[in-house]
């Protein structure tokens, strides 16, 4: 879930007349499933250098991760039929929200182009810029909160996962001790200032997760114990909140949609990329989650790696995934540190401006008194101030990275005894907001009555918003209750 740097002020570069017919054409709800026909200008098709296959590879990385390893426990909590139905429904809703996000971005770009904005290609290129243009600063900050919460929540889940696996491999060291050790190590790794140095981690992660799936399934087949269809749980409405949160976490890839869309050589192919990605992810989650549930039944835990026997191969899998997640932790934090770094730079500049204004006032008074300031001395003073500002900026940047690590570490200690609930809580709170609620709000701004639409045409996004809000509330309340009950295992 990463977000590139935001446009400085979408509203300052875009003047939209919502009553124009061409804007309404962008927001026709009946054409929501035909993204490849949305762009009627060939200039809007030109993008980066990535092919459709490369776009699929880049987007599918967001779905293959720790959330997938919690899918078997979702089947155990919600039952086979109920969980399969929820998986299909939520994958369809998630894809629909991606369509709405892209349609909103395309509409804003097209309107900017028709209004003669020379920078129309940069309009609505990020989640936050779309939020600011549609509803203003309050939505911008709400989106920022959701994005940062999602990134920090995912990192908390990663840290909990790593500590649990290391405690399984080395039981003499407790989970809490591993969280502390990992937090010190991550403070050092977080001093990396460029994500390019870890670009290879994504490729390694895909290979490791693919290998882990094969090994987990092989251990399951060698158990020679299977849950019969008669003994399997088909429905359990009490598990709905847990399944909802887990699927929000596992299906969250909307944060990469806009970067992937910009990277495509032909942007009109983004619909093909989205369909292939969601089809592949939903099929993989259904197969892996169902088969593992049939192996371990009601005793399935989250992550499913905890169900593996005390075997050398199982330990190797746990250690390699833990290593990959350490790297993923650093990568996931880059968008957060970028936002914090911007705030630090802005604060330092305002501080220097205030000091400069005071100094200018003192200088004016001294000149009036007949005392002239030596220019060479002033230049040396400016150099010293620039050096001090740079040192202060680097210090605050490094300190903020460590604070973020220990923030996730504290939550991992408090909540990390049950990885499944951490995943469910993060999914219910942050990822439901980013993945379901906000894209529908953006689209409702585009297709409101001023564009020639009626509110009856907006029943789909309104329904998704209601599902997202209710699912989040129920998921959070249920997670808090489960956490309050303490650590417990299904068997």
C-alpha cells in the first residue's frame, strides 16, 4: 500500500464546471464495468513503459502476503459456504470500488484537459489529490489518516507475525522478547532513505510465498487426516466480523491501482490488469483457504504456519517468510516516512522564515541607527543556519522513523498474541475505509445530480458505503471483545 507524492493543490490547478455534459459522460454508472472504453482520447492512453503482463505482476504483489496465510482461519471461523460466498462478494465489491476510483480519476483528468490545463496528466494521480479535489481538505486528511493507518497497521501485523514465527522456531525466547529485538533491528533498517535498494525484495517475496504454499499443502497431505464434508462447518454467522476484516486485509490492493495505471504503456489496459488480478487472487485464496481448512479443521489457526509440525523444513519456511516480512515492513513504511518528512521540512522552513523575519526587523532598526551589517558576515551566518537546519532535519527524520517502529512494536506486544485478530482489526478499521468507503464517496461527487444524474443511479456506491461502515463497526467491536478475553487457541 504505497502512495506517491501528492499534487500540491488539486483545486488550484483544476477548475471544473460540474454541469458540463462531457463530465457526465465519465460518470455513467451503467458503464462502470467497461473501463477500457472510458477514455475517448488517445492521449489519455499513453502512460509509462510497463506491459499488461508487467502491470499484472506489479499489482498481484499487493495480494500475495501475510493476509493469504490467514485465509484458512477465516474458513474455520465463518464456515465453508459462508466464507466462499463472502470471498466472491467482497472480491466483486473490491473490484467495483477500484473501477469507481479509476472512473473518478479519469473524469477529473479529462475535465482538466478540456479546460486547457497543461498539467492534466498529473491531475488525480494519487488517492489524496482525488480526495482534496472532490471534498476539500477534510477529506484529504481523512484519506491521509486512512492510508497511514493502513500502512502502520500492516506493519504491526507483520511484526506480530514475525515474532510469532521466531518464537515457534526458538521457543526459549518469548514473543515479547522477539518484538523488542526486532524493533531495535528495524530502527537501523528504517534509516534507509531509498526504496530502490530493496526493489529485489518483492520478487523474493513472491518466490518465498509460492514455496510456502506448496510446503504447507504438502504437510497437510501427509497428515492423512481430513475433515469430511459432514463434519465441516458450513455457516457460522458469529464469524462474520472476523471473515470481513481478514478479507479486507487480504484483498487490499487499491493503494497500488493508480501507480500501476500510470506505469502502463497503454493505460486503457488497466481494466484487463484489474480483472486478471482479482480473478487470480480470489481463486488462490479460495483454494488455499479451503484446502488448509479441510486439513486442520476447526483447529486451524492464523497464520496457518503455526499449524505446521516441529520439522526442519517448516522452520526454514517460517524463517524465510519472517525475513521477507522484515523487508516488507521497511517498504510499507516508506509512504508514512515520506509524509512525516514533508511535515518536518515544512516545520523547519516556517521556523527559519519566522527567524528570518525577526532578523530582518532587527536589521532595519540597526540600519536606521546607522549601523550597517557586513555582507560577508551575513553570508557566513546563512551558511551556518542552512547547516543547522539540515542537521536538525536529518535528526528529526531519523528520530521519527524510530518512533514509528516502536509505536508498531508496542501494539505488537499488546495485540500480537493473536495474529488473526490483528489482521481482522486492521482490515476492519483502515482498509475498509480505503478500499470501500472513500472510492464510493469520490464517485458520488462525480455523479451527483448537477451532472445530470439522479440519486437512484447511486444506489450501488451507497450500498457499498453502508456495508463498509457497518462491517467496520461490527469488526472493531468484535475484535475488542476477543482481545479482552485474552489469548486462546481454537484447539
